[in-house]
């Protein structure tokens, strides 16, 4: 039972946090989302959260989108135990992957879950959007979202352009029943937006120790040899950004010797 996995060079580390305890860093964001889940699940879906709009900021690849995805998944999950804030990972809603990974047309870029609770979500990557017509389409779709707590996540929101966001989204964020999350690496662009209706949520990186422990654990899972000094170098070169550490792991996995000191010293995140 305890046999170590064999290291197969090139095997990717497809790790993804499936519950809140597996999230690295992101402390203020996770605290906020867990508290919101406690409020929303505890009210058995009867309480309506007031229309709210948030700007979620933090470095690229820091895990903020995954936090929001977990939040949406839990609200759609068929597990009705209000004390369990993790998505079950097994129900119809949690396992529904329809529409993901496709690039056909505007709407297939959105991952929508629902089914179980009748709650719906829209996750749009604004960097893949075109002109005004695309934005109009998002707003039309957002207006029609169903469920007690429909959610719109707009990743890379600054890509839409501040003027256009301010002009086109102000009325929807005040009047539609959605909870809005504008995700960005440039929170300063959102000053004075929407007549200051945005509530700010920030992310934080994990500690060096947390990230180092995480890298070592992933190497062990892959059966990949690792050098303790190499781990520290990777932690420092990533600026403690988990997504970049994952990138380093996958590049190390391509070499037959794994995470060696030599690999770490020549690795850069760009
Ligand atoms: Zn579930």
C-alpha cells in the first residue's frame, strides 16, 4: 500500500485544489467566500443575498479564480449539509464538465454549472472577448441567470476597458440579481468605478514554508526526485505564486532527473 509511485518523466502534475483546505495562500479571499457560503447555505437558499459586486485582485496564477470556482461549485452542489463548505465532487452538478475546454463561440467559453440547486453561474474570460457586441451578450445572459444566487465571474476584467465597464455594467450591477466578481491583476484601475459600489477583496501568497511543503508533496505524489535546496530556489523564483510553482514542477517533470539543483538554478518563470 505504501509503495512510492514510479517517476515517469513527462507525466504532468494535474493537481487542482478540490476543497478549501487545499487552497494555498489567498487568506482574506478564502475567509470571505467561506463566510458567504455559511450565510447562503445556512439560509437553505431562502435568503436572497443583496446584489453585490466585488473586485478580486492579486497576482496572476495566484489561485483567485480557483477560489471563486470552488465557491460556485459548492453553491451548485447537491450536498445540502450547510456545515460542509466543500463541494462533494461526486454529485451530478460537481461532475458536470459539459462545455468546458471548448473554444467554439462566445457562450461555450463559459462554464456553467447548475442542475442540482437551480443556481447558475457564468465564468467569462474577458481576454477572449471582442467588441461591444460581446459585452452586450454577456449582460443579456447575466440578466437571465437563474437560481437563488446567480453569479458572474469576469476574469481579466480590465481587458474590457474601464470606460466601457463603467458605462455598460453600472445599471446591471445595481439591478440584476447576480453576485458579480470582477477579477483582475490591476485593482488600481477600478478606483472610482461604478460609483464606488465595488467591494474590494484581496489575495495573499502562501508563506515560503507552505509553498515549499506543497512542492515537496507534489514531487512525492509524482514519484519525482527532488532536492531541498532546489525547492527553496523555486519558491523564491516564483515569488510564492502557486500557479508558477506548478509550471516549474511540470517543466522539471520533463527532465529525467526531476527537480534537481541544476534544474532550479537554470529555471525562470518566464
Ligand atoms: Zn457535489
